[in-house]
């Protein structure tokens, strides 16, 4: 059998998640973006041009699965490279799936081509059931879920981010979708907020990222490709944690506008607004003996109630429990552990089953 190559843009390559076509290939960066193809043969490889810088933080990682077997982990190099996805398979019909585990801060990836030792066949069928979209920050990106640390106190030091420990399959979004038999896509970026980011900058905010096919790239996302059935918005953690107390008017204005935009884009979708589980949105500060506090979670509840009062019956408020690091441990940089993500998913999937899909 000969080796046969097709470009990444070929119709026999199927994508789940946000991508765009460049001159050289198909570009993507969000975690959970999945590439699927079917072929008759005994081996498959891919050519990739990767924007990661390498090292512990800048190396993109992928899950590679053939015929539904448990995935193997693939770490890719900066720049162009060819990667064997499977070899020595029994000659026959096979399905290969490549899932991006790492998020946009690690770097975008451009699939250039797929090669098979054999011949390509029609791609796997499109998912026809429930479709879910998860929008948010590092928690939605499943930051640090590959490891768990049990701190001794609130001041304990825990390890910082490494790319190989980011795994959307262990995140609440993926687990929620699995529980509901849904297909999941993700629009998320660590450190980004609704009206201000964790570093207190105001560029690349979540509402702006939502308009893009790939963060940090100019291509707009084509919303005509269809709407999800359920959109889960888990945003506001970075607005809460950044600097001094968040500004209620600024937060509400940005969040309100984002909800209006989501509804305009997706008239029939159920929108579920949640927050957590690193914080429920409460924050206090003391200056010169004067204690003040705010609660971004309550602001979100008020905004959801506002839209409901205006007649939007497909918007919902889900309250996420705050993590318990001493019972469930934490991931890197005090992010939710895999055990916490499981609890988040159980709570959210029950809510969606009861409220969105009665």
C-alpha cells in the first residue's frame, strides 16, 4: 500500500471545536478541539506547524486515540514536524482522533496534512445529539487537572502550571457533556475576565474572545455554522481576584452586554450562568480599618433575573459550590482538582437535566 496525503482542509477530515483555514492549513488553539478521520490501512501520521515555544509551559499536548482505544499522550515540538499517530495496525478500516489538551496560552497549532498508509474513507458521522458550549477561563480550560496536591494550610505553596497537566477530559465541562450524552466545545482562556483580566488589563476579554475563531488571531468565528443547544458561561473569577474590589457597574455592564450578544447569536440556546469553583464571587478588603465587600456571584444572579424579567425563559443561574482544597485537593496554582471538577460536573449536569431538559 502507498502513503496517501490529504491537506488539513480536505472534507474527509472532520473537526469539532473552533478552527479557521489559513493559507497553509487549519488553525486551532482551544482545548478540546478534535480532529477525526477514517482510513483503510495500517498507519497514520500528521504534519503540524506548532506555535508553542517548548518547555514545561510552552509545549502543546494532544490525546491520540485509534478506534476508540484509550488515548496516548503526544507532546509536539515548536515549528513544523511530522508525527506518527499509529503504526502496525491490522490492515482494515480505522478511525483516528486527535484532541488538543492544551489551551491558547500554550500556543496555536496548524494542522497541515494527514497521511495514511492505505487510503482515506468518508469521515466519521457528525454528532446529532445535544451540543454544548463552555465559555470561561482557566477553570473551563481544565488548568492543572492532571495532578492533585493536598495543601496543609491556605498559605501552602503548590506547583505552578505545566502544559502536560492540562486535560479537558478531566474538566467539569467535558464530564458534564459526557453525563448528558452531549458533544462539548470550549471557548476559554486562562487569566481572562468579563471586564478585566487577572493582570488587570482589559484586552482580550472573554466577550471579545468569543467573537474569534482562535484567540490572538484576527479571523472571526463563523456563527452561521450553527448554535449549541446549551451554553455554559463560567466567567467572573478573574474579575473577582484581580487587584482591588471589582467595580459593580463595570462588571454588570460588560456581563449584561455579553448575555445580550449571546442571545442575539443563539436565539434558541439555553444559557446557564455559573461561577466557580475557586470563588463564588465574594471579596472583601480592609483599608485603614474600614472593611468593604462585594459579591460578583450575586451580580450574576441579578443579571440573570433581569433577563428573565424581560421575558428570556432560556437563561438560568446555576450556583457552583466553592472548592474544598483540604478535602479534595487542588490542581496547579490552586485550581480545582480532578475530584472537584467531578463534583462540579455532577452538580451542573443535574441542574441542566432538571431545569434545561425537564
